C-alpha cells in the first residue's frame, strides 16, 4: 500500500480525549485521559495510545493503562485488520464511521467500538467492553485533534 485509506487520512495526527468509564450497571466510574495517534510509514499504519484513569472505582486496576498501547492496522477503505500486539480484530469503515470488533489482551476484554469523525477535528467514540457475553463496562466520549481536552 502506497497511501493510507480515506478513513486513515481523516484520523491522522494526534487526538486527545477524556472518555468516561461506566461499569456494567451504567454507573459512572471516572475519566480516562487519552492521547491517541496513528502513523502511516512504509505502507504500514501503527496506532499509539497513552493515558491515565481518574477514578475508576472497582474497574481502576483493570483499565488503567500500565504502559502505552501500540498496535498495527492493515488499513483499507473496505476493512481494517488490527494486528496487535495490544489489540487484535477487525473493523469496517462506512465513510466517516467505523464499526470495530477486537480483543485487548491487556484488559482481557472484547471491544465493540463505534467511532465517528464529525468535521475535521472531533471524533465521537463509544466502546463496549465484554468478557464473554457479559458487559464489563463502557468507554464513551469525544476526542479532539491537536491539543489536550480541557478539564
């Protein structure tokens, strides 16, 4: 591949967000301060994710990032394949929207993530977290391109 997909071009650069963490009962547990970026080099797309968790209650130990995450993506406008090491699975782009299903070994959960780009600098994000058929929690929020989200 010589150039990134249209989806990858939409989300290039660094994004910041403070998605909320909810438990399986829908109780708000805290904020995740996230910095995400993706790089397309030599025909390969790599994602990086770093941040911390404010609060979290009983989910804090499980979802606080112990180290930055990184994962490769086989990227096209027809589909996306997440190749690890921190997430494995697939995603389907639909214009400015992606529906992704993948596994995070560090969190030991399956994730069903919806991500929509609104304009040039805002993403709406929701990720349901499953262990088997049971919902464990949900990250839900907004990402902005460039500078950190205000507190």
